[in-house]
C-alpha cells in the first residue's frame, strides 16, 4: 500500500470571465470561435504531496484558492489541468448541507451518507448511537434537515464524517458556524483521530488552531502555494502579511479601545463583596453549565459541581472579558458524601485544548475544604486578572481528594474538561496579532547610560 494519501502535480483550475451575458452567447455561437472572455486562474500549477497520517493546514486570505483546491481533491470540481492522486476514503466538510437531502430527516441523512461512503445499513447501525450523541441536536434528528440552523448542519455534518472512520478528513471552515462548545468537542475529536493515524487537511483562518493542530501547512495566494513548511513558520509569515495589510488603527478603532480601557478602570474601582451571595445568584447560567458539563465528565461524585460561573466585579455573568479585566471564577460544590479533605483547581485552555494556565488550591497557601458533611454546599471563588491574548478559551474545573500527598496522587470527585467558555477582547490591536498567549505584567525601566 502506498504511503501517499494525496499527491497533486501541476494542478490548475481556469474559469472564463465574461463582462456581460451577451458575450457568453457570442463566444458560444461565433462561427470562427472568437473569444469574448478572459481566463481567471483559481489555481495555478499547484503541486504537493501529503503522506498518510500527516495533519496539514491550509491558510491564506479569501480568494487564495483554498476551497477550489479542496473541491478538486474531493471530486466536487474537475481540474482544468494537472494530475491528482488520492488514496483512501475521504470524508469532508466543505459547505454546510453538502451531501444532505433537505427533505430527509437527520437520521435518514446519516444512513444515506454512510451508504455513499461505502457502509451498509448494518455497519451504520453500529455507529448511529455515537453519531447522534455527538451531534447533540435532540429531537431535530427526526426532523427534515431543511428546518436546521447552520449550527445544526455543522453538528450533524461533522458527527457523520468523524464517526465513519475515514482515511482522510477535510475540514474547510465549516465549524466556524457552530457554537463554541461544539467547536471544542470537534477539536478534541480531531486530535483523537490524528492520534489514530488519520490524514487531516484543515483549512482555517484561526492561526492558533492551525498551528496547534497541524504539523505542516501550505500558505496560498492567488491560486498558488507560496510556502510549504512547518505550520509555525507558515503562520508567522501569514501574520506578517495581515499586519502589513491592516495598517494603522482607524479613529473608530481607537475610540473603541479607549472606551474599553475606561470600562476596565470603572469596574476595578467598584467593591465586590463575596460574603453576600443569594441563592438565586448561584442558579444563573446553571442550565447551560449542566448541559455542557456532560461531555467527558468523570469522577466518583462524592462531591460535584452544581454550577460554575465567570463573574465580573459586580457579580454579573460574563462571556466576553476585556484584556486586563479582573474576574471571578465561581465554583458551586455540593457534597454527596462526607469528605475529609477536598482540593480544587482549574485549567484555562485554548480552542484546540492546549493548557495555557493551571492552578489549584495547593498553590494558594495549601487551602482546602476539611471535614465536609454530605449535603453541604460550598462556594469557591477564584479572583484573577485576565491577561490572555484576544481569543476564545475553555475553562476545565476539577475537585479531588488526595490519597498520597508525597506522590501527588489524587482521586477525582468531579472533573469537567469544558465547564465554560469565554472570549477575550483586546483594546490594543497589537495584542490580537502577537504570537504569545499570556501577557504578564512587567516593571519596565529604561535608562540611558552615558558613554565614559
């Protein structure tokens, strides 16, 4: 068996461009085949080779030719020139609803897509529960897909393609329409597929997702591959291209930045009392939390998270945080059994699941909950200043009991990989372009030293 998954040699795709419709007719019926059109090269002399098991990113500005290339690889379009070799079963998410019959239900479309890929009914019966559970669209699975929102399309499409065990998975920005929690689930699933040896071709404008998910990347522009290199190197070149094209901040952008900074200052000046906690306030956001928390949740449930909230200093729920803003991560913990000692902690992860921040109560003067009784409710507040770059993040939360302090072994009572999500908004355009995630405070001192 060849170790090549996809191989392209001198691929091109040419479209005829007409100034108006009558020119199309003139060219079609002209007795001497006079041309009234001009050629537009969507792809020009594209050559590359992707081996089995490689995870390759594809990045470039809109109109660079990325989608055209993927459609040729998947057979949706025919190349105007060159050759293409594809070895293995392909699953692709190119356009929402592609391959779905709008009048059929989601369940019926799952089976139909399975048949198109090469599975019979019995084989799809074995996969159907996993697909439906991952899509998590409830009773809509039995409704015609023409009634679906774009987010439901994304959920169903990814679930089908991820669980039919393809050799090659191609994803083209389709996940951007799904909700943030589902995007994180998809990233986790793609990572497990990569670990299983699948070939992934991932197209995204999210440079951090591409860099963390892919080892190698292509940079495209004007229908050509400008660069084929490690993903980190390609991303840096692409970012430089964006910086050069964006230029200085507009007056409107500066005004928004100043308003955000002023909002931070006003909020920091207000007093927040954690002693006054109403029962109603602990219920806010609980329904959404419990729904999201079911994904990959583990633990012996001696103590459980009843709710997890992200609050500003006024005690209001926040999902969008300004860079530099102080927030409170609140954990509401219910004890189901007596527990002698309980520790707690949290991770902050980027959208691809990379841990950026981790802390637990052992780092804070060894704080813990001692001798808790079954039925008791505790509220745990973590207060910190948000100094992460502008992006979407997940928070994973854990409560555990130590069984061997010397070996740092613990038993999970409750661990939730994606308890909640938040978006950081930066008032400084530079922070949205810089390559780092964490921007910590420095005392900066610059002095000029005279020459002797």
